C-alpha cells in the first residue's frame, strides 16, 4: 500500500492517489480521491489496469510511458481529464465527469474524511490541513 503526495487543485479541492500494488510489476488496484475541504465531502474513482480496448486518448510521445505499457484507470483520469479542469470543480462534478467515461471501472462518494483501501485507512482531512488550515 502506498499513497502519493496530496495535490492541491485549488478552490478547496485536494487529490490523493492511493495504490495497492501486489508487486513491482503489477499495478494492482489504484484509486484517486478528490476531497472538498470546504464541504468535507469527497469522491473516489479507479480500478485496476485499463482494458486493452479502452477508448482512452493515447499517451503523447513526449510523456513517459507507463511501466510495461500498462496504465491504470486512475493514472488515465489524471492524465486525460485533470488538464480540462477549470478550477470550478466540486467533488460532485468530478464524479459526474468520471461516470461519463466508460473506462472508469469504479467510483463513489465518501461519507467521511477517511477512505479505506484493502484494510488501510487514509484520512483526507490531513491534506486539507496542509493546504487550507493555519
């Protein structure tokens, strides 16, 4: 289990990438959590590797290729969708955007600041404290 650094997307929204890889050559389950620090609500999306026939925009040649040419749903969403964020996103609009994509395998809402992945708990309010509380 590992988590990436919390990223401030602005307007009270933070993103954190959580990975449950089983070994160095396996992407395993990956999710991204978008948490609205001002509303104390969040959403998550993810799944495992993208299906081979997924209609996801290709990775441009100037970007590094994923290990073994495999990309997770979470990585693809960050790469293809976050660049189109305008700064007015809420957790609800991010979830709606994810649910319109047929290659996003799983998604949902958070009823609390903690998210549990494979028995490990991650508190999204910690990221809020880093960026939005003195």
